[in-house]
DNA sequence: GATGAATGAGGATTCATTCAT
DNA sequence: CATGAATGAATCCTCATTCAT
């Protein structure tokens, strides 16, 4: 009933990294890697500078952890859908896209995408990690979707090497758009209309025209 | 009393900034704003650090100049096409896209896009400038194109508030992809196949299905 | 409610400082005062960082304690010999030197000498303490020895202000040599041969040549 | 033939490192490596912190440079004497020792010796350098001296593996003594008397007793 | 008594910027 | 116009020290 069995400070120590990562994510996304000061991260997380170093060896490791820890728990979710879904592929596609868009704003993944484009050449290992864990997995997922549609005769013959990227592009764009221009005078994209047109256009391009 | 007495230098003074801007653009694109050292810029441009300050007040102004100077001369070009082109809009669309893609690799504009996403929150005025000079103008151009198609009855009824963004997205994506992951192990997109699929999909989505 | 109920800890409190001092001595000697981290001392001693502060007010006090506690118990021993010894002074000299050398390797005193040279200007009070407790006592001891030899007619007339230092020098040197260059590629001095030559040379210099 | 061909500021840039090294040497010797602040070095040298980094990559390299640059120009001098000297070896020995002692106070080499003992385990490569450039060369020099004496029949048979160290010890001791305890209440050694007794004792130990 | 998480002052280092030449 | 030596503010990072448990 009580947690006294566990070491007294465990809870504190366990939750701390999450708070730090969360603060760091926000700031890295907002200012970029170099322009983010660790003192600021600490301040936002409500700890002292030194505390950061109890959990992350240095700024670079903190950054890597932010990217890794944010990505990993968000990937699997999407992969489920495809495997489980029953019904016409066009409906699956709609569902998938809608889910995806819904996650964009909830989810910190959008910010990571921006970071990866911005910092990939400064952190090649991270870019590699991102490719494997996000890009490749995502493309695989889309390839499965497209294959499903082509096999069922719903979709036309598609170039699986490039179509996933084309499909993904408008979603990424929206991620980037909203995380990058949030604080500027540039108005955010109207999600609802965007999705609708996007689905229309894409499906028209994917479905067999009869 | 005027500087016209030394005509030799006049030209030099004019050309020097171009070399500096070019070096700066390359480095800003590769490493980002903060990670780019002025000493490096100077070195690549073949001048001393001090010389930079003869032409640009400081790093920030250099950055702004890079963005502005690179953008401006590249915009007008595309705008011409639309006005002048005669023939079916689908052909105009194909021409436009193809020209665009051709420019991606030639042209430094791709790098600027990346920079803007990365640094827009650090340089809001620049983001604003970019929106006006690039995003808005580009959207306007696409709106003209789409209007032309809708008026001629070739295109279906389209939401002009979002479709330009959707159309642009895969092109931006490719820009970002190639400038961001160039030096990483991530393989570049195969341009030819990408364009073909892209045009197919988009046209299917834009044209009236009959 | 009081802690008197737990007598088990009392003894522990006494022994703990020795383990700490021992760990600290080793590390101070190996790395110097500033380069020795208290976390390392704690780790080597098998306690937590906090525990150190139960026994020593701060790093400086720990250092002072190390020096003092290591010196004190080792001084008296040597002083005994002279008083008790019977026989010719040259034999006493030999015995004394041999005992001294034997102690060098056993004994942590060598390391302290190194520390004192290195840190005396950072810890003047310690240097003073060292002078009184080690240098002066040692010189006094040697003066007694030399006096004994001169009175008995064995030794020539010697300058008691400097000869003790000259006699001590090769022993100190060996201490320093072995503690300083232990981990380097510098080969340690061969003790046996060193002593023999040392005693030969010194005695030749001290004894009346007839 | 003229130096005008060289860049204008050469003189400034050339002398700067020496001033920095000199300031650094003083402070390293006085406080030790870790306790010496670069800001202090800069201040003593009359430059800003940043300037240090124009000439030395970091603190460690500055330290290494201090050791190397101070040692190198001081070694050769002593080596000359032996080769050139004519006359009995005992006179050569006296000359050598006297020169040596004279240099101790003039010369910064004393401080380096102290540093090497204190920091050798933190800078093993430097210790190795010191061994080769100072210790070994010095021992070789003394071996030549001793050989000269043994061949001429002046000196008794000596163990060349250890006697050079024994001879050197009192000189090193004096170096250490004076540089270490300078600012403490410990009184410095009286050089004149020290040398005299030292030479007496050593020569008695080296010369054939007849 | 013992722990180790948390702190923050202090110092090394970087780099945009200035200025004498 | 051009240079590059010099500057010092800004930031990362370390580690002695504290204190709640």
C-alpha cells in the first residue's frame, strides 16, 4: 500500500529524466541545438544546471536522448493500425492519415522532425538512428499499405521507391510548418481543410482510375 | 571626393560580397546558423575575418543578407513561366514542376528552405521576409495556375487555401531531404522517378475525373 | 529514540576515518591535492560522498588530516633507535639508513614528502607543520647522530647546519622518484645497490680520513 | 637580408609566446598545474584570457609547452663543460657543481623539477619527455665525468647505475627546497655552506682513499 | 550514522567583434 | 581596403558541499 519499501528518493530520481527531456525537447525544438542553453533547460525543468549532468553526460548526449526517447515510444502505435485494420484499403488510408494528423499536434514527434532536418549534418549518428527508426519504418508501413491496395486491385501500379515519400511529404510539411512558424506572424495551416484536400488528391492519384 | 576616382575597386567591392555570401550560404546550410563560425566563412571565401566586417555589420546581418540575396534573384524566374505559357494547364503544370526540380539541385534555394525551417523562430523578421518573398509569391503563382486550370475546365474545384501547400510539399521535402541528409548515410531520392510519380499523382488529384 | 541503543556503530566510527585517510592518502599522492576528487576518495574507501563530511569538515581538512595522521605515527619510531643504539656511530648510521630505506616502501611517508613539495605553497600551515614535525625532528635526529660521531672522534668536523640536509637528500630523492615515476615508463631505482653506494659515499665523507 | 619581408606584426607575435610561457611557468611552479588559473596566467602576462588560446590549444598544451620550452634551452649548456674541460677530474667536478648551483637560482629549471615530481602521474608523456631530455642526459653527463675520473685513476670503482643519482640528489633537494618553501616560514638553505660541505662529502666518497 | 540527489560557484574554452597596422 | 592579433562575454562543465530521507 505504501511505497516505503522502495528507496526513498527513487520516485524523484526516476521521474527527473523525463522532466529534463521534456524541457529539453521544447527548447531544442524552439531554438535549435546550439541556441539552447543548458541553464535554460535546467531552469525550465526546475532544477539546477548541475542536476542535468547527473542524468546526461553532456549537452550532446542530452540532445541524443531527447531525440531517441521521443521517437521510440511514438513509433509502434502507428504500425499497429495497418496490421489490424479490416476493410477497403482506401478506408485504411483515410484512417491512417487522420490518425497521423491528429498526432501531429498532440505529439512531440513533429518537433523532432524539424530538429533532424536542421541538425542531421551536425549529428550524423542521430540522423542514421532517425532514418532507421522513423523514416525506414514509416516507409515500410506505407509500402505495406500500398501493397495491400495494389494486391486487392484498388490501387494502380505504383513505384514503391518514391511514392511513400510523396505521400509523406505533405504531412511532414505540416509538421514543419506548424513547429517552425508557430511564433512568427505566419498563419498556421487549417488542419481540417488541409486533410480533406490532401486525402482527395492522394487517393485520386493512388486509386485505379476507371 | 567621391569614390569614382578608383574605378578598379568599385567592381571589386561589388563582387566581394558575392563570394562571401556564397561561402556563408554553403556553411549556414550545412551547419546551421549558430554552428557556422565566421572564421570558417572567411576562410572558405579566402579573406580574413576582419574583411567580413567591411561588408556586413555582424553575423546576423550576414545571415539575413544570405537569405535575402539568395532568394530574390531566384523567385522572378518561375513567375515568368506562368504568364507566358500557352497550351493546356496540365502541360504548364508539368513544365513548371520540371523546371522547379531542375532548379533544386542547381540552385541554392533549397538550402534556404532548410535554414528557414531551422532558424525561423530565432529570426522572426527573416521568416516574415521569407513568407512574403517566397511562400506567398509561390502560393500566388500556384493559385494562378490552379485558377487557370479551373477556369478552362481542366481542373476540378479545388480549395485554394490549402492545395498549393499540398502541391508544394513534396518538392520542399525533396529539397530538405537532399540538403539535410547529403553527408549522412541516408541515400538521396532518385529525382527522375520521384518527379514522374509525383506528377502522376498530383495531376490525377487535380484533373477533373471523367 | 536516541541512538545510544545502537552501540554497534560506535566502534565503527573510530575505524572509518582510517579507511578514509588511507584512501585519501593514496589518491592525494597519486594525483595531487587538486586533481583528487572526493567522490573518488569516497568510492575507494567504499563509502558515499556524504560520509566523508561526517568525519572531515571539507577537502582541505581531509588533506591536512591525511598529512598529519600519516606523519605522526611514523616519526617516533626512528627517533628511538638513536637513543637506544650502542656501538660505533658508523654502525648506527648504517642501521639508521637501512631502517629508513626499509620504511620507504612499506610506509606511506614517502608520498607525504612528495605532497609537501608540491602543495606547500598552497598550504603554508601544513608546510609549517611538516617542517616542525618531520624536517626539524629529522634534522635534530641527524645532528644527534653526527654529534655522537664527532664526539667519539669517528667523524670529522662537520657543518651541522647543512650536512643533515645533504645526508637526507638521496633518501628523499628516492622517495620522490619512486612515488612520482611509479606509473611512468621511468624505471625505479634499484634499492639494494643504491643503499650500498650511498652508505659508502656518505661514510667516506663523514668519517675522519686517516 | 632585411627582415622587412616578414609580416609587420611578427615581432609582437613572436615575443608573445615567451611572455605567456614565462608567466605560466611562474604560476605553475608556485601553485601547481590544477591550482593555476588561466585567467591568472593571462593577467600576469598582461593579455586577455582569449589570447592564450591563440598560442596554446588548451591548458594542458600550455603546461607541456612550459615544461618543454624551459627545459630544452637549459640542457646543452651544462653538457659543454665536460667535453671542453681540461685538468683533474676533481676540479672538473667542483666546477660542474658550482655552475650547477649557480644556475639553480638564476634559472627556471628548478621549478620544472618540482613540477615534474608533482605532476608526472598526471602527465605521463611529459614525464617521459623529462626523463629523456633531463634525467637521462644528466646521468649520461655524470657517467662521463665518473668514467673520466675512474680511467685517470682519481676515482675509486663506482656503481654507475646509482652513483649519478646519489650525486644529483642533494642538488635536486636544494632546488625543491628553495622553490617549494620559498613563501613559507621555512628558511632557505645557505647555499655557500651547503655547496662546500656537499663537495667535501661527495669527493671523499668518490676519490680513491689512499 | 549513512546515503546520494541536488546545488551552484568557479574555471576552461569558444568565437563574434574590434582595431592598430 | 585588408589584415589578423587581441578581446571578453557567454556557455559548458566539474566538483566540493549540503541536506532531505
